[in-house]
């Protein structure tokens, strides 16, 4: 027997099942690991809360910063307003002081202008005193007389211890009065007051009168008489005030 025959005898041939190729083995796909929702949900919730906390904290910080800025701005504005108020009050006080000084200056200026006007008037119209010494009249045949200067206003002011009579006469009136005395027509008291006069005051104790007819005329005189013994206390003065034309008896 040949080896081939022996091999054929000892080695059985493949069966039908062996001839057919077996299907390859495919291992099952690995299953994904099972998640545990109950473990991840709290962690996510914690992270979400943490982010909300961070966001809220950031918002609070921003808000606090804004409030701080607003507060600082408000404080600065209040300080500025206070400063402006103080400046305004200071300016108002200075304005009141200046107004007071201005009023005082205006008052002083007004007074000075008044004084200057009075000085100018005094220079243009000086006032002169003629007679202030007391004089006695010793009865009805005694008299006091004085001329009234022209270009002046005659200020007749006098008092007496008893009844006195004062007459303002023209020179013509005075001549008639002296003729009455020389002819024995009466006492000085009578002749000086009743022979003619421009104006007369009979038996009075006080006279205060401004006579203007001599401002443009040199033609007048004043005579004081009394029926009894008295003392005359005169305060007679004149003011320079020349008339622009002739006056009184000088006017024709």
C-alpha cells in the first residue's frame, strides 16, 4: 500500500459542514456607559446657581458703583451749590454795603450841592446886618431914624418893651414931618406917623417885615417913635438884591 493510499485511508475527508465556510464572529457592540441623571442634575443646578450668583454679584457691584458715582456727583453738586450760595450771599452783602456807601455819597453830594448853591446865593446876594443894639425912646418927642439903602431888600425885625410906632417914609414924607414939628403941629410921635408914610405900624410891640421898594430906589427911611418911654430891640438887616429897573417913588 502506498502512502498515498494510506493517507487516504487514515485521513477522512472534510465533511459538508466543514466544507462550508463558517460565518465570521462579530462581537456585540459595546454598550455606552449608563449615565446617572440623578448625579449630574444637581451639579448642573449648582453651576447654574453659581453663575446666577456671580451675575447677581456683578450686577450689584455695577449698581453699587453707579450709586457711588451718583452719590459723589450729588455731593459735588451740593458742595458747588453751597459754594455758589455763599458767593451769592457775599456778593449781596457787598452790594448792600456799596448801595449804602453810594447813598451816603449821594446824600453828601446833595448836601454839598446845596451848600454850594447857598454859597453862590450868598455871594450873589450877601446879607448884611445894620442894627442890633437896643435903643431907648424917651417919650413922645424923641425918635429913632435910619436910612434904607438902595439895591437891597430891607428886613425890618424889631421888638420893644412898650407900644412903639414905626413908619417907612419917603424923603418927601420926612420933610413934611419935620415941618410939622417946626410949626408946632404936634409931637414927634404925631408928626412922624401922620404927615404921610409909605407903610406904618402904630402902637405895636413886634414887627417882622421885608421891604422891597428900595431895591431899585434910594429914597426911603425908617422912623421909630413912641408915646411913652420904651426900649427898642432891633434886628435889622439887608440883602443885596438889585432890581432890574427903578422901583417905588424912583419909578416916577
